[in-house]
C-alpha cells in the first residue's frame, strides 16, 4: 500500500465518521482531522512492521533492515540485521546472505506517547 493509497483510505475513513449532534460545529473539522491523521499513522506503522518478500521489492541500497532466510529443511531458519548493496545482501558483520524476506527495523520510542 502506497502513501497515496493510505491518504485516500484515511480521508474516506474520516468522511464516514458519524459525529454526534451534541458536539459543537466548530469541533467537527478538528475531529475529522484527528481521525484522518490517526488512521494514517496507524496504517503506516502497521505496514512498516511487515515482512516483504525480496521477490516483491528490495529496500533502499545500504538501508539497514531485518532479514529472514529460509535455510533448508536440515538447518534452522536465520534472522539477521543486514543491508542490500544493490547486488548482494550482507549482514552488518560483512557475511554474505541470501534472505527470503526483509522488513524495516522498527523504531523504538523510549518516550510515552500521549493521545
């Protein structure tokens, strides 16, 4: 899903909100914008935490990502922090790998987020 598709879905979500008649009219645009931005943030966050097949798409060159390699029936599958250099994949320690999937490294937020 692209950012453009997320924005369109967020707009539709916000437009479908049923606002109570007891809410002052001045608050309606603010609630609409809040619903839209919350939807957008949630969708982008969810998509950034999903595995992507290397056959579907590749990360930006030299972007550090998490990788998952299906090794074989005899060996254990492997997870690694790695990067793609435009031709091959390497762990951050320089070992050549052949992952099947990758995902962006989730951003850790040490601060509590308030709503």
